[in-house]
C-alpha cells in the first residue's frame, strides 16, 4: 500500500517537444523543449524545462530526460470490434475471387460466421484473443480503447463480449470503454421476426446489460444490409431513455439519412460516412456529433467514394480516425496505419489525423474532459516518440517510432 504524499508532483518528464494537441494557433499545440509533471494519475504541471528541473531537484523526485523526443497524448482508438471468436480469412480469399461484401452478407456469411464463432467461444477465449490484438494497438501508443459488442446477437453472448471488454481493461494498462452494438445484424433465429428482435434489443436486453454496468454507450449499424432508419431510431430512443449516449454506423455503403438521425439524438459520433449528404454534414456540425473516419474498412472493401472531408470541414464537424478493428472489413490493429490511410485515402492533413486519434477521438467517446490533450488536470496518458516532426506518425507505413508510454501516470513497457 502506497502512502499518499502531500507533494504536488511525483515525477517529471523534461526536455520534450510536447504536442499538446490543444486546438490553438501553434500547429499540434506545440511546446518546444517543455516539461510535464505528474501527480498520481493526473498531469500536475506543464511548462519550461529549467523550472521543472529546479523544482524536481528541490522536491527530490525523479526527472526523465526526453532529449528532444516528441510527446503526444496517449492515442485513442474510438471505434473497434476487438472482441470476437475466430477470424474471416476465408472470406478475404473469397472477396479476392470477386465475391462482394454484400453478397457474402446476404448469403449468411460475413458477420453471421463471426457470430457463430463468438457464440461458441468461452469468456477466457474471447479475452485471450482480444488481448493479443489490444497489445498490438498498445505497442503503438494506444492508451484508451473503445470496444463494441455485436457478434453475440443473443443476450448471453452480448453480455459475454462486454464482460470480456471490461476484463481486458482490468488486465491491461489500458482504459477500455464498452459499447453495446445491439443492432449489428439480424440473427438467424429472428429471421422471420425482425420487429421482435428490435424490441428485445431495445427493451429487456439493453436494460439488463445497462443494469449490469456493462454499457458505456450504444451503437447501431444503420444500412441497407443491416437495420432501417426506423429500427435504429427505436433503439436510440430506448438508449436515450436510459441516459445512454450513442454511436451510429452511418453511411458506410449508402446514405439512408443515418447521419441526420444520429444528430437528432445528439449521438457522440456518426461513423464511416462515405455516403453523406450536405444536409447530413450540416446536421452533424450543428449537433456537435463527431465524424469517425474508418479508412481501414474503406481500404479493405476497396471502396472508391471517400467520405466528403471538405464538406465535413465546412460544416465544422470534428473528425476522428479509428481502426474499426474487426475480423470482416478491417482486420487492422495499427492505429498509425489508420492515420496514414486517413491522409492518403481521405485527404486529412497529418495534424488532423493525429487530432483524430487524440482530441477528437476523446470527444467521440465523451471523454474530452479526461483525455485527448495534454493539459493540467487531465489524465496523465502520454506517449514519447523518436521522431523529428509529428507528421511522421502519419507519414510512415509500418514504422513504429514509439519510445515510451505512460498510462494513468505510470510508465508501461509499451
Ligand atoms: N460495419 C463494419 O464495417 C463492420 N460492422 C459494421 O457495422 C463489419 C463487421 C463484420 O463484417 O464482421
Ligand atoms: Fe464498425
């Protein structure tokens, strides 16, 4: 048991180029040759290195010399389906022989095959396989991770998935948030009973999972191969009545007006958005709903219509970037690769991409008061990088310049 000290600082990191990612005049919110002091789990002070070293010496506390390395906020992957059974490598092979994602989905493959594998898995197995993927994300500086359910499609398995996500957060030096993706696909056993499925999901299932403390937010896949606008609204309304915030898979394959619906329900985020009208973009901007861009899925599906980034910018919509890590459409466990793709495929600037995996990703999870920027009072989650310029984080393909990670004030071995 540690005794609580009255000192205002526990430890100092000195001589870093800090990309605070605070929205400011200076690109990346840069502070050159700066220092950051930590007290417990929080950032206690940010300022000039000379003063930091002087005060650290007086206090007799350790100083980590960063030698001009870049420091950024811990990365946040705000959209993943990290917990699931099996994999979909056979589907990958099929798609390469010309079968489309929609055709596979309509033929009962795709999501349904992952549902079968997830239902057959134990809690331990789900945690073990997700842990491997989580560690890959963490090795590139991820300190906060959102995990969705949605491959159980029955109450017991959805609960198991959310419990696996919670366990992951307890087992690893990583902050995990859970999302009940109630409407992801229609399970076989409800094939002739769509309405009943939507009622179950929006009623007793949601209530049970929320009461168990397993639901930080909800999500629905609003799409022509998944759920209609009306069905999605039923679920969003039920969540709203329980005081839960929402994400919506919107406009991935077609524009069904899901962005407008997300905005109407003050959703935290609308995700994908390859197909989006100007009206949809304006609605998101007015609601403060974050657009979460998922270039890994766009790339995997070999889509050709990117999200209308200039229109989103024009409408003042915050842009986040995430991996969408899932076995079907984005078997991606590299957030840095997603940053590169957000630039190369979608035209984000490297600064927008990095903000998308820090400040804006925090906003997409409703955690912007806690994480996402380096500011006094926020959680001490940060990464040190061996780079000359922060744009390198989006520039390289397959590089990992990580030099150290601190999560909740504690160094972790990547
Ligand atoms: N959109 C996606 O890209 C994933 N889910 C969703 O709503 C696909 C999930 C899968 O194919 O397993
Ligand atoms: Fe997704």
